[in-house]
């Protein structure tokens, strides 16, 4: 098995990285940063996001595994003292491949067009923090004119992040959908928006048309881009999916409970 390994960069993660390499060599695994079969991240969910974007060009050929150095995450579900156990299972057991939907974002400017893939979410706001104004179309039909701080469009697995902090719903990743959530929309006698999250299924798309003169701050997961001259943004569920190699069960709703409620055990 060929693997690539990324770590958060702190002292503990580097130590765990060295431990992983040593044990993996004993198991007969080969480190390969160009064409791995599996990508392992050591750190947390943020580290796995970085790993995803580094290998997104091979997203349909690789599986991801997260080892966390703090609390259990939604993507990093192995503890720092379980590396030997994980490698033994990687050597002896066929994993269950769990696939999560991704978000496709196409941004068109006056002179170019670019496509981005997000694992968690896409966010859009004015670069200077002023009121953001944009037309929202769903399936090419006008839906609303948004005025407020900005918009977040999330994947099901990303629904527990930025989206949830804005009052969005938590969606199980088995559902191929995207969620549109408003940031502090302006609603009065003059300006109106729906004011609640909207969930679109696969094969539906959301078009956002900001003022081309606006300077925009665009977030693609942990990446932040500053753009101007944006004419349109088209968001929909991507055809590609991300795969996670599961060597033991850890249901999504257990992750949600552990992250936000607690185990409930006395």
C-alpha cells in the first residue's frame, strides 16, 4: 500500500508523523506523495481539509484517514495513541469506503472562469465588511435579492461547521445536497429575503450574481480568495465524491452527539 502523510506542523504532530513512518515501514507500506492509495492526516479536521485540497485532483483514486491530536472530529477519528492499531488494521483488514458529497463552485469574472471543489463550504462576503448585495437564482429562476453580511453554501459533512453557527440544519452526508445559509440578512419593509436556510438536492443549482464592481472575499473551506469583477457564481453538488477509509464503525450521529452534546455517560 502506498500512502501520503500530512501533519499539522506542531511538535506533537511531527512526533506522531515519525512514529507512523517507522511503523508503516515495518508493515511494508511505502510513502508516496505523488500517487498514494490512502492519505493520512495528523492533527485535526483542519489538517484533513488541507490534505483534501492537496490531493483533490486525485479525489476519486484515494481514500482519507484522519488521526487527531486533540478532540474527536468529523473527519479525524483516530486518537494519537492508536496509530499502531490503525496500521495493523490497514495491513490485515479491508476497509469500508464511506463517500461524502462535495460542492462544485464555478466562478466567472470578466476575463476568466475557474472551478473549485469544497469539502466543507463556500462562503461569500464583501472584502471590506460592507453590506453584501447579490441576486440569488435557483435553477435559473430568480429567487431573491440578498442583502446582508454574506452567504454560506455547505456540503452535508460541512453542515456541522460554519453553517451550523449561522443556524443552518445538520444534514447526514448520505444525502447528496447543498445548503444555502444567510449571514445576517437585512429584512425590513423595503428589503426581504427568505430568512431561513434552503436545502437543494443534487441536479439543482444556485446562481449568485454580485455587483461586478464589488471587491469580494471568497472562502473555499480554509482557503480565502480576494476577487473583483465577478459576474456569476454557480454552486451545485459535485459529480465527484470524497472517500474515507473506515476500519471501525463511528456513525455520523455519534460524531454529532460527541461534538455538540457529549456522550451522555455519567
